[in-house]
């Protein structure tokens, strides 16, 4: 019986050996072939390198994106979503149930300390916190019905930037880089200026399992003054460009021999590509970062002549220079270690300080883009990871609110002077034309000419996408 059983096992192994060999062969093929190209069916050719421009799924309304990120969660009911009933019922209890999970203890309703006034031909209301941005209201598409899933900063930041608040996933900028490449081979496709290192840190601009060239390039971080930030080691003080070229050629030749002997290694290939990009950046990055090339009038437009607005103004002006020179996605972060937009207390002082720092630079940025003909095909996005509650925390603060908040877009194929969606009468929950973060991402990709359902990457045995298995394009905001 034992002998018969052994024969059976041996015969099974012998007869299935071809099958095992086939599995191993398929595995080797998978390792040696690049991941499926999400734009392959359009006939794009990538011989020029991993960052070469790629064709879109359909005609794009925007060519580039800039995200003006307000870390901490600006209050929508104090900025772009006025609530008359909140003023009327100040001090009364919220007339409906709170969410099942809240971040902190909340009290009664708290009216906004700022007045709203209608602006522009559209007559859309803007808080007195943003008098300069209000002058551009006819270019803004106000999204009043955003909602997410996480009331904590870390999870909410990851959700907004990557589409997931639980797992490490590629960021929005990385997905756009993967799908579209860059328009300037001497610059990264994705740059993030003064990003926060907290609440997800590098994961908010990381490529995760996407190819290494999709990673965002940070310029400084939120703890540094924008005057002092720049790409580190952009110049080699010891050897000249010609000898650097000899070194890189030697390194590439040695690693190419290694790759031919062991097979494909995407991590190594990504490092080699990063060496080449860093070498090319030496010729363009120093000039781009030199804001003294800008006229005095332009610097005043961005508020660089004022210590209150100088820091964020420098970031916005640097962003414009990157955008007009072919960078596909630029993020500009307003954050500091003391106040941010996270006013659990001292709402009036905190939001007043923050708005004063960004209002003029943002208005100048919009005006500059428009005057240069860039706003038409540049998608500008403004917002934070969530909003604030209409209920009070303490006597002068608001808690985190991911259930209903406001962001806005401008340019890039969206309707100007238009308000989309609505929260309830007090501003707690998204109520009309609700727009989940997945819907926001699907809409951004659509404006860039990408179908969020087709922009996929196979990893760990399944196809991943920025919007996971959800996401609806907000067609009503398209111009």
C-alpha cells in the first residue's frame, strides 16, 4: 500500500513537472516585463524614457494641476459656505444627531465670527477672511459637498492624497505621473513644495508600488522657511558636468551588465533613471528656483514684499514657474507647527492669521496664471483634509468634520462662478450632490483626460486604481 502510494506521488510529480516549469516560466516573464501600460491602447510610445509624455484616454481639459493644500482643515462655514440658520440658532443644540464617531466633545451651535458678502457677476458669497480671493470668484467652482471617511488628520490626509486611509497607496500626483509623464525631461513630473512631514508624511507624495519615477520630489518641508528651501546638492562642487557624465555612464554600464545576468529589477532601474534625472536637473532647477528673476511687480503681486504673505507667496510663485516649465503636478502646502488650520480653540485668531498669510498670494497666483494664458489649461485646487463642525468645541473652536466640507477649483475646464452641491442647513453633513473623495479624484483625472476606471496598475495579483472600486465624475462642474 505504501509502495503504491509512493508510486502515485512520484507519478503525479513526474506528470506535473511540465506544469511546475510553466508556472516558473510565467513568473520569470512577469518579472521581466513592465506592468501593463494604462494608456497602451492609445498607441503612446515611451522609448524616450519613463517620464516621456503619454497620450490621454480622451481629450484633456487640463494639462497640469496645482493643489493649494491647507493643512489642518479650514472651516467651510467660515470661508465659502455661509449658513444663515447657524447665525440665527447660535448657542442652541444641534437639532439632529451627531455622527456615531466624533473626534472630540462638541457643544452647541457656534455662529461664524465673519460676515459673508456676494462678489462678482455670479454673486457667490465669500467670507471677509478672503477679500482678495473674492475678487476672483467668477473663476472659482465652489465644491460644497465634499465628504470623507476619517475624522483624524493622519487618515484624512492619506485619504485625500492617496484615496486610502488604511493602506499605503500611490498618491494622486504619482498616479498622474504614471498616466501622463512630464512635459519637460529635465524636471520631475511631480513636485511638492514645503510638504508636511506629519500625518502620513512621505506617503502623501509617495509612489508606493508604482514605478519609482512616479515619486514626488519634495522641495523643503513645512518646518522650513520658503526663502531657504531648494533641491539639495543640485551642484557638485568637486567634479564638473563632463566627469559626472563619465561616472554615470560607467555606473549604468556596470548595472546593465548586472541586469542582463539576473533579469529585470524595477527598483534598480528606477534608481538609474533617478540618477539621470538628477543630472539633467542641474541645468534647469537652479534657474527655476531663483525668484530674483521675477519683476518687482510680480513679487508684489504674490505678496513677497510683505512678511505676512512672503512665505506662502514664494511657494506659489515657485509653483507657477514649475507649472509653466512642464511639471505636471505641483502641490503647495500651507502649514506651520503652531497654528495650521486646526482651530479646536481660538478660532478667530487662528483662522484670521492663516487666511491673511494665503489670501493675497492665492489671488496673485490666479491673476498671474490668467494673464499668462495658463489658467485655461491649469487645474487649481484649494482645500484641506476636512472641514470644521458648526458646533462649538469649548468657547471658541470647532472640531474636525469629514462629513461635509468645501474645496474649490479654478481653470482647467471647470465652470467659474459656480457652486456645486450643498451641506445641510447648519453645515454638518454633505446633503446635495454629495461628492466623496473618490469622486473628487475621479473628476480630477477626468479633467486631465484620464478615465479613472482604466488608469490601473497590477500589483500583488490585482489591479489597483486611485479610486479603488468607487468614484463618479461630477459632470455638472465641467465647463
